[in-house]
């Protein structure tokens, strides 16, 4: 409470005052600015049940192991404070204290800190809590802080099991109830795991990209361009990424996971990240879903993992050390050109197929970035933006996926292509064809009502991809594999405002019985804002 009523870490706290609290507290304190004395009094009142009942709250303390897992190292007592912030985006206007008060009350009830039945009767003794509002955060978003004493009035303890998932569910319900736009990243499972405070501090000090983002893009590039698991291990090692396997218990011939690390400066130890910490689509089981699964492939992969573990030379070098066949460009162009037509048959409900398209297209841009960008540029930004839409839950992905022809070839070519005039012309044609692929993804997100995601794809094509195209030779609209569809996709993405559903779009919103045929345009929607946690 002293922190919430104080200036904050960056003097961002202005006019701290209560907007919601346990029953009775709001009648004692007005909405005027909290003083340090009042904050101290509030803190003592909030934790009175601890002192009265002598209840100690313990919390397990875990540490990360070298292979990316976790191990229990002990427990911490006096872990009775649960603290959470609910925030709006910087571009969303501030809402009233009354609205924040309603949101705070609904949130603590959804989290079962205050349990009331449909008749307004208490089911359990309540936790004491307060919600403090003090304007914008460092990034400019209006927000509140909720502090809860986990010891209830009768001395029992509130459960914090799966509190992050429960809080996310509560935020979605509140967004719907208050007419706020539901955050698509939460609703659809999109998004990459947030960076920790330590990673952000290190990145600010060194002015370098956080290792986790760099490694995620690099691993995605090598995975997309590899024909099998053994080649993936060799490409990672050849690209300077430290890799090591995670074996099944008491086995050295069964690999169940992996970790990667950036090569550290002399005298420093590497920081390892498990594949799941880089992205949901980068766990070893998800990567394996797109590679051949035969005894021969398994044996070759284990041999390469063991060599990486022992820091030995690759066992059987393959495509990564040779020259690519120039004829592969023509095959790649033809297959990607046909991809748009194949996606026409994919229904809106097939989340896994669209997530795979986003994943492999992101891998193409990642491969291009790894080969040509010393620092993260438009190609890296395009890859990161698209990778968000491949982060779907594992249960929505089939056990075995069929890679999209053309995209994996494109990743291979971009990682190993030179800078010849033929290569530059082929890359320019590839950009035009990738516009068609992204147009398919855009139309899917429009039909599925994922407007936030669709706008991000639009920004990727109109921003990052346009920068890349401007550096390459101009493409003849009549060139093989481009045609009117490629030119149309480029023109549509350059058009201002809400993009219409184009003729021949790869997906359409399914009709329900008795509903009229929808119009060819999607009505504009006023942008709102979801709650962040």
C-alpha cells in the first residue's frame, strides 16, 4: 500500500486514490488522494486477519534447471499478498472511477476472493482487498492495482491455483460485459510469452534484442527450412546457436525436448531456453509434427543430438553445407502461387491449418532475416508479427501436419541463396507471391471476426513487406505465378481504411440456416480495448 500510494518506480503515480475495496473501506476513505499515513493504516487493516488468526501462507519456490525445466527448491512463508494490475492500452481513453470500481468488484468475485451467490449471500468468508487508481502507467495506459489479502476473515486461505488462467478468463468476461473489445491474443491463444523484467532490463542496458526473441526467430527459421529433425539440429549448430537435448528418464536414445542458448561473451555462462519458452509452435513435439517419422529418421536425429550434447562434429552433414539447385526457385514460385488456390477449400473453423500457414510464412521471413539482417529489421518484424498467429493451444493441432509445399523450399533458398541478379529477381517475385499468401491469411481473419489480427497482417504487408519490396527489382504483373491476383493483393493492402472482402477470397463466413447472404464488405468496427494483465 505504501508503494501504491507512493511515487512509483518512475514517478508515474499521480493522485493515487481508491476506486474499490472490501465492504466498509470505501466509507472510511473518500476518493481523495491517499496520504502515506492512510496507506499505512489501510495496509494494517488489510492484513489484520493474519495477525488475528495466526495464519501463515506458504508458497512453493521453484528454480529453472539447465534443461529448461523447473525444480522445487523450498517454500516461502508469509506469501499472503496477491497483487494484480488491470490496464487499458495507451491509445484508449481513460474510464471513470465508477467504471473501474465496477470492474474491480467483478474481478475479485470472478477470482473467488469474494464469494457471493445469486441471492447476494456470502458463500465463504471474504478476503480483504483494495483497488487503487493513479492514472497512466509508464507506457501511458490507464490502469488500476488490486491488492488482496489471501487470508480470509475467518482465518481460512483463498486458493491461487491457476490464478493466471482464471484472471484471463475473468478479463474476457469483463470485456464482453462492459462492451470492451475482447483481446484476441487471449481469446484465441495468440501471442508470444511476455519477456521477464530481467530480460527487459538487460535489453535496455545493452541496447540489444532480447536473446529469447532472437533465438525464437532463428529456431523458427531453421525449423521451417529443414527437411527433418537431424538437419534442424545441424542448422542450429552451423548458425552459431547452442543446442542440447533433453532425454527421457534414464535414456540417451530417446529425446523428448531441447534447449537453445545464444553464444555468450567470453567468461560468461549461456542462458538456456526450452523450446516451449520460445513459442508454443517451437516445442519439439510440434516441430516433429511436420517432419518424417521413421526409424531411420529417429536414429539420425538422436545421433545429431548426441553430437551436439558432446560438442562433437555433425555426424552426417547434409543440405546445409551444399549449394541449392537454381531450378528450385521455379518449383518454389509455382507451389507458393498455387497455395492461395489451395487455401480456398480450407474452412474458417480449421484453426490448425491457418495457424500452420502463419507459422511457415513466419519461418520464411525469419530465414530471410537470419541470412540478410545484422540487426532486427522489417523481415524480422514481419516474422515476429506472423508468429503470433501460430501460437495456438496444442489440443487444436493435429498429431501430424502436412507442410505447405513451397514455403519450406522458400526458407531453404533464402537461407542459402547468394546475392546474384537471378537471386534478387527471384526474391522480388517471391515477395509478390507472399502477398497473395498473406492476403489469404487476412481474409481468414476477417471472416473469423479477428479484426485485431487482420489489421496486424495488413500492417505487416503495408509496412515491413513494402520496405523489402522497394529494395528489390520491380515485378512484372504478367510474370509467371503473379498475374492479376498478385497485383490485386498488393493494391488491396495499399488501400486505406477497412479492407473489403475481395472476389475470390479464400474463406467466407459460414451461414447459419435461415440467415441471408452477407454483403461483400465487412462493416467497420469501432476499435475498443481489452484489459491487460
